[in-house]
C-alpha cells in the first residue's frame, strides 16, 4: 500500500512541477535555429579555441578540452577535469554552451567531485537494493524508499545548484568573451544576448524539472519493483 501511495505522489509531483514551471517543449523548437545570429557567431573561432580563450579569461588553463564529433551534448567531466564539446558549429548558442561548461570547471572542486561520486554511488545503491529486493533479502521496502528519498534530495540540491549557477553565469561570460574579441558591434552582441535570455528563461525551469524528475526516477522504479 505504501509503495502505491509513493508512486502516485511521485507522478503527481512530476506533473505538478511541469505545470508550475510551464514546461512546453514546443516553445523550444523556434529557438533552435536562427540564421541571422548563426552568421554572426560563425565569425568567431572554432569551438575548442573558444573554450581555451574563455578558460583563459576565467583564469583556468589547466582543463583538458576535446571535441566530440558524434554527439550533441557538451559536458564537463570533473573526475578527469575535461570539457567535451559537442559538434555544434552551426548553432548560434554555441558560445553560451561552451561558456556554460567552462563555468562548471571553475566551480568548487569539492562540490563537483562530490556530485560525480555521489551520482555513481546513488546508481550503485539503487541497483543493489533492487536485486536484493527481487531475491527476497530486503523485506522492509519502506525503509529503502525513505533512504532513496534522502539521496534524491541531496542529488537535487547539489546538481541543481551546479547547473543553475552555470546557466545563470554563462550568459554574462559569453557576452564578456564576445566583447573582448571586437568582432561584432554592440548592437549585434545585444541581439545574441537577448536570444540567450530567451533560451535561459525556458532552459532553467526545464533543467530544474529534469533534475527533479531524474532524482525521483530511482524511487519510482524501486516502488514499482517492491509491489511486483
């Protein structure tokens, strides 16, 4: 009975947050392409070079940089102190995206490593208790749901802070970088930054809900398995 209540509450929370934060992916589509702004950002160097220059601007030149040709996802990997940049040459938002990953690299190192280690421990713990529950070793599933809830709160708090901090600051970092290059006029930079503002207004709430949903997903999976 408790597991059924937990499942219902989690589904309710996910739906509620999507409504409250007005998550509508249809609004994202028009922001993906902008030929006018793309022509402006095409004037800037290649992605790896942009990353190097932004990192220098941030006072952090020890980070390793690589370009991942077969992915659309850019990442900062704390364990190896590496920025992996997606293949996004034709994306006018690439400067802000690169600035976002560069901002991650200058965040508190202990917090970054904690997030990386904790995320892996969380996954390992979930898989372990799922197996032990299926074979009948764990009988008190309510206790495990409580533990998973506490882990989810920690994950949401830490990862949420890191992502929102980087997303908020990346726009200003991108603006500072573009101004330092003296390639575009102030009016052209303003046009790009205004579009970055639009992206962030949709992207930050989406990120909050995404992190919340991924944090609750483990509890949802375990609660379903505990019923079977």
